C-alpha cells in the first residue's frame, strides 16, 4: 500500500493546523491519545488538551461542559467504547443539550481484528444515528477525512465520526478531493447498478466498478460518508434507472448505511437491494483483510453480489 | 437577601411548587422540598446569573443534576425573573408544553438538560475546566441527590474534579437520606460520605440544609477554599415543611389529594408565620 497515513492521523493534522489560530479547539482523550494519533496535538497544545483517563462517560460529559462554555470539543476514544459505554452521555449531554461536541470513534469497525467483540464497533452507526440531533460520518480516506474535519470545524452541532485504525488505500488525492458537506461523492457513473459505500469499503467499491466495467457492466459508485444525514437527493437521482442497488459497509446488518439506503429507496424509488455487511454475530478472528474477504466485503464480493442481483 | 427574608420567601416558593405540581398533576415533591433552601440561597445570594446575564461568558454556571426536582427550579427561576410563574402553572406537563418534568435548556436560565442521574457533576467539571483554562473567575455549581450518587459517573466526575484541582467548582449533595425504595443506607449505603469525597481530593463542608443561614455561610466559605473543589453535604429533610410529608419515602413523587393539599398549604403558612 502506498499510503502510510491512517485517517486518524489526518484528523490530528487538521486539528493541529486549525488550533494554531483557534484557541477554542479542545481535544479530549481517555488514555487514547496514542491510539488516536493525537499525541502530537497533546504535546503542541497542552492548554487545549484534556486527558480524562480510562473513563469514557467522563470524557463525553466533560467535553459537553467545555462546549457549553464556548469550546469546540473533539472527544476521541475507541469507537467500541465511545459509542456504547458513553451512549447516554452522547444522548443527553451532547445531542439533547445540543452542545458542540464532535465524538471521534477511532479504530472503528473491526480494526482491532483479533481482539474480539469487546473491541469491535459494528453497532456504532446504528446507535448514534438513532439519537435525534446526532450526525454520523465515516470518511473513506485521509483526504476526505481532512475535508470533513475542516467542514465540522465550521459548525456548532454534535456529530459522531468513525475512522479506522490502519492506513487505507487512497480514494482521492492531494489535488483531487471533491467534497461537499452532507452530499455523497460520485466516484463513477453507470446505468446498470448503483453501489453505495462508506469508510474503508469505498475503495473496494471503486475497484469493483472498474472490474465490472471491463466486463460490460456500468456501475455508479457513491461514497456516502454521510450516513446521517443521508444524501437522499443524490441517492434517488442515481438509483433511477438502475437494475439494483448494492450497499456495502463495515457494520452489523441492522441500523447502518444499508438500512438507511433501503428505507429511502422503499419510500421513494423501490429497487432490488443487496446489503454486504458484517454478520449479526461475533465477527471471526483475523486481520481486517482476512475478515473482509471472509464476509465478502471486498471487490470480488461486490462483483459477485452485483451479478447475482442484476444478471 | 437577608436570612429572614429568604426564609419567608422559601415558604412562598414551597407553595408555588405545590401549586405547580397540582396544576401539572404530578411531580417530585419530596425532593423539591429538601432542595428548596440550597437552590434559593444559591440563586439569591451567590450566583451572578440574571435574565440580563444569561449569555454573559463570565456568568456563574449552575446545573441541576437531580433534575427531577424541576418544580423547585421552575419556582425559583420564576421568582428570579427568568420564567412567568402563571405560565408555568398553566402549562406544566401539559401537551406540547416547554415546562417538562426535567430541566431543558430551551428555557431561559437553564444551562443543560438533565433528568438521567449522574450527569451534572462531570458536565460541571468541563465547565469549570473551561473557566480555569480561560483564566475566568466564574464559579460552577451543581446539586445532586443522595440516591443519585450511587451512579458511577458521579465518581468519575469527582475523580477528575480532584485531579484538576477545580476550586471554582462547588457541588451540593442534598442528603435527605431517602430515595424511592427507602433509606439510602439500606438501598446502597454512602457513608462515610464525607470521607469518600475527601479521598477523591475535595474540601468537604457539612451543614443542616434545612437552615438557610448555614447554607449561605457554606456557599460563602466554599469561595474561599482553594486548591480543591468543594462539596457541601447538605443534611436535609425529604418533604420538608409539612408533617404529612417529612421523612416519608412514599412522598418521593406522591401527588397530594385535596385534603392533603390543604394540610400542606396550612403547614407552609404556619411555618412562614413563625419566621
């Protein structure tokens, strides 16, 4: 892999750049600064960094208190913990009280591979999206992550952002990262099938579309980094005329991107759909690639699903 | 306000609380009564928050962590000019009302939403930390119930407040000794409570919270205590003010009937006359 920069590091770099002139940016960690790639921020801006120890409930509540006093609080902790251990704090102190807290779920999905279900966050999209006034984002690469954080720095509303642990293949480039807040990015146009992906699944979706094209199947690919609010406008526009829709996500089958896409389509533009996701079960042990391949969360898995759906 | 004046006012406001609860058809009257004195003396003599300063970055912050005692909060916010008491009475708990059964920051003067217990203290840690980092001299206050402090998040907050030496933070425990299922010491004991807070790095003050003067002095003293946050353990009487309610766990959220209403009203009037 050419890229060595994980998305979490892109978050740190973007926040450090902004913090040079914006003293209201605060980063909070729960003994997670290393795994969040936020040690450089902590070292460079000690007065804008808060360490709370291994206490995720405290992490989110303290972030909300800081935000209530004008701070732009970025609370970073493993996605498995911040999306469930501190769920009520996210619901009450952040979303319900409408504080400017951005919850950064690091090492999301099955990034922690062999560590087991305690360390997997396959429920975070569903959990966070169910909270009124909570937005849910999952960027696909380092360039999109940077654009997303830059956009989030401009608003005052709560959000949950999931990123993975490991560097991922670039989808975009330094020169070419089309990005509009809360709008999906169209990676390819095609009239046969629509593929909707987010996070680490965007790259295999893009690869699958290229392979399908060589076989005469034209696939439209959407990078739907905005799981909530879902970009329904682009989704419905691109779904028109295709024979089927494939959604791929690193998440349990309930309540994630697939569910959101299916709900929108059923209400507006019914289509045959296929969801490629993690199972509703503890995930098999392995590296990310081994696990993804096992469950068909790969270019080959997408190609197979597309053919089964539309041919 | 001087102490006598506050004492007289407390009885008027207890009557307001009773009327709000009767109008809404429900509430948490037991804890409302034990909370009244601490919240009243805080708003009248210590917080620098007024309807004109609710957006001032230098205002003190208050979070009612025992959010179910919201009827007392409404009565005091109304008396301080944030809310219209008659509007509260007319709409409390009614369909579409902004006056719901727990604090909501869409209402003027309310900083944070609460209701689920164990949130106020950790949120106030964030507020106090912001004040310290900004070099501001505002103070941050929260009031918790004693049943509430069984929540683990309270102690996460207590730990952090001690760690960051937040001497701009003052927490009150409304120590009425009762929760919905009975005595706090039977349900899940908290003693030695003062030692517990002291071991987390806090100054500890203990007062008879049924006496306004003791609370007033404690809040004043807390401002002078440096290097650590301060907790005021306010020993109170649940249902304070009427013999039919006092120290009865069943009055946690009991709605008085017409006969009980008249007894309580008469008790409040008699206690006011005795000030």
